[in-house]
C-alpha cells in the first residue's frame, strides 16, 4: 500500500500547484511558488521558468536556478535576471 500513499501525496501536490495558478499572485510571486512546488513534486536539479507575451510569444521575464542562471540573459534579454 506504500504506492497508494505516494499517489495521494502526488495528487495533493498537483492540487497545490493548480491552486497557485488561480491564486491571483503577481508574476514574480507566482514563479517563486511554482518553482518551490515543482521541487516538491519532481526530482529536478534546476528550473527555468519564463513568462511570455501571448501575442508575440516573446519572453517578458524569467526565473532561473543555478546552473541555468547564466544562460538566462541569452534567452530573455528583455528584463533583469532573477535567480532563486
């Protein structure tokens, strides 16, 4: 039954992530929360999270963790770099 506990925890974390999408946070706060929750849900080494203009699909901002932080100015020159 250990697998059932993992599935339940994964669904709870997924729900937390979806709730953040509708919580009304501004972009930087939303990105910070999503990055934190992704680390809870997935075993990843680093995350790059960008916001984009829906009309042009150009990045309007980004959060990048090390070691991805140095690559961020190449992908998103429009806004100052922010790393977590």
